[in-house]
């Protein structure tokens, strides 16, 4: 179960490869800007540690990991204390990033992202893209919400019709709360 829980490498590759500056005005602009920012960092002559730090800053600014965590845990979220929620968000976001970074390190080229459009309705937005890679066309929808400061932040990614949040919710529902924390702790310490 542990391997399955965090083996969504391709899922996370697409999910986390959309980090961006949180202050862009349009959701689609943020997605495309983030992709380019990450590519530039990956191409730069920097140490792996520097790249990881800079890319994590982009990803952390772009994604609402608290909202992602709430939705992935669903009812289990409300059973956690505030301290446990914070621990979960930190561990889950770091684990998502670690899996993502392992997939993208060294691959700044070799794919193209095509914007399909965006739909904004109140505080929610969806940005449609297609990832073109090795003659494959992968539809990706970034689901975003406007936070209290007015910034758009991603909380879910739908790849080929499959929601990342829903995928993790199914996995987390099959585990006890204690087991979820054990897995996160073990994986973030390795």
C-alpha cells in the first residue's frame, strides 16, 4: 500500500510542474508562467539543492496544499487537531514535491504545453491544457480557487479525466489516520 500511495509519479509530474508566481492576474497566465519558470531553473547551472529549493518555492506559492490536503483527507481532515493538520500538510506537500522533483530533474525540454482555455466562475477557475510529449497528447485541467488575498492557487489537477485529489482520497480512506502519518513520516525522512 505504501508504494501505491506515493507511486503516482506521472500524476504528480503534471500536477507539480505548474508552479507559478502567485500574483499573476489570470489563472492561465499563472500556469504557463510557472512552467517556464521551472524550465529556466532546471536549465540553469546550479546545484541540485539550489534547484530543489527554488522550484519548491514556486510550487509552494502556486499550490494551496492546505486545500488539497483537506479535500484528499475528506472527513478524516475534521478528525485531526490543528497541529495534526499542519503536520499532515507539511508532510504531504513535501512528499508530493519529492516525487515530482525526481520525475522532472534533468527534463526541462522534450514536451510542450498548449493552453486550451480557462473558465472562471466566482472564486473557482479551471485552466485546460494539453501536454504534448513523445507524440502523446495528455489533457490536463488545473482546478484553482482565489484565496483571501486575491491570488489564484491550484488545489487539484485532473489528468485524462482523473482527479488527483479524488485518487488520493480513495487511498487515504483505505488507511487509518495513524497509518497515514506513519507513511508520511517514513517517506519524508528517507
